[in-house]
C-alpha cells in the first residue's frame, strides 16, 4: 500500500479502536481488559492475511468496509 493510503488507513484503524473501547467481551487471557486497537489491527491481519501496510492499494475500500463491519460486530 502506498504511504498516503497506509496513513489514512491507520487513522481509520485508530478511530475504529476508539469506538470499540469498553465494547469487547472480557477474556481470561486479558485480566486487565482487552486492547481494542490491537484487536482491530489483528482482525485486519487475520482477515486479509497481512498487515494493513502490506495490503494492496486495490483493496483499500474493502478494508474500509471491513472496519465498518467490525464496529458493528467486533467479535
């Protein structure tokens, strides 16, 4: 992904994490609470098979749609 798109995408990932603060289910592996920003980054990586910086520019809009869906159903 080019630098401009990666920067925009990172801001969207952070905004998605902001929206998920306090909304993730408790998990025994995270006794102090879950990190919504790490959760979003991991979900992007799991869904696309690579980090957000490595996703091709052609999939930029697909990532945006995925982030919107993640806000609605974070688990």
